[in-house]
């Protein structure tokens, strides 16, 4: 025991250690009650609010993503619908233009056929005139040659 007292004496630890120890314990309990517990409750409340806000933010983010996906889906559907309508209108316009083209072609062909038949009649009339005059021309040619 002398040895322990000797070591404690060298460390300058005397009989005031016990009251100091109790004072430190009491001070710790007071600080714990006055400062640490309220601080801990504030930290916990803040963490709950932060967690709650984070959960709310995640929920709103999910809702926004869902709305964005719905918007994209509606936009894609609208695009498909407009392409269908555009294709139908284009087909309709092409059909009417083709019909107009065929009518104009038919009209031009009938005019051409009428003109060709008129020219053929004119040519056949002139051909007959030339053939009827061929006898005379041949006589004139024979006379001039002889």
C-alpha cells in the first residue's frame, strides 16, 4: 500500500481527489441535464425534419418523373396521331391530284387523237389529189423528156 501512496504522491494526487471526482460527476450530470439533453433533442428534431423533407422531396421527385413520363407518352401519342392524319391527308391529296392528272391526260389524248385524225384525213385528201394528178404529171414528164 505504501507503494501505491508513494506513486500517488509523486503524481501529486492527494486526499482532494475524491471531492474533485464527485464535483466532476455532479457537473457532468448538470451539464447533461441542462445542455446535452436539449441539444440532443434539437438534433433529433432537426434530423426528423430533414428526413421528412427528404422523403417529401423524393415523393415530389417521383411524382414529377411520373408526370414527365405521362407527358412524354401523350406527346408520343399525339405525334403518332398527327402522322396518321398527315398520311391520310397526303394520300387523299395524292389521290385527287392523280385523278386530275388522269382526267387531263385523257382530255389531251382525245384532243391529240382528234387532231391526228383530222391531219390524216387532210393527208389522205392531199394524197388522193397527188395520185389523181400523177397521171397528168407523168404525161407532162414524158412530153418534156421527148
